[in-house]
């Protein structure tokens, strides 16, 4: 049975013809900025200001984690539009509420879309390869 998030991911892939969260952001006029945060525990931030949607991504993260963070923040921009949110690194990732879980589930499923579940790779190695925090294995 597919979850609500599975259905959203499939709809986005079909509509935007990509699983690249940067392209999905661009297609939706979501502004993405790369940022140096004073606190390096911050993965990213989503802000809603004067009807504009801004995603800030920690530019000091490895590129693969920047992509994951972009997917997470893009979900907030599209589905939690009027909230301002902060996405923190694994040390402080939990406990998190429903909105954070949805955003992370979306980004995980978006990035792994089309990857065979029968692959020989362990979930840990898939996470490592795609820059997905290990905590996200619950969504795989
Ligand atoms: Zn978040």
C-alpha cells in the first residue's frame, strides 16, 4: 500500500519529469539560496515571506546532503507553505513532529525513486551514497 507521500512523489515525478529537488523548486518559483550558518548543525531553513517561498541550504554540507536538504525544504514550501521551519542535523533531529517527518519522508522517497528495493545494497550504503541521513531508513 502506498502512503500519501508515495503518491505525492509519484505525482511530482510525472508532472515535473525529474526527481531533482532543485528543478522541482525552480518549476514552482521557490527561491533556493546557499547559506553559511553560524550554527553548522543547521541543514536548512524554509521561510515564507511576503508570499515568497525561500529555501536556505547549508553550503558547508556535502553536495549529496545539500540535495537531500533541498528535497526536505521543498516539501515544506509546497505543503507547509505558511510555516517557517528549521531542519537540524541528526544530533538534534529527534524528537520531530509530523511536518518534519513528512518532509524527510518525501525527500528520501524522491531521491530514491526508481531504485530497486531488491538491490544488493544495504539501506546503510544506499543512505551513504545518496547523502540521506541514516535515520531516514524508516522511510525506505
Ligand atoms: Zn523541516
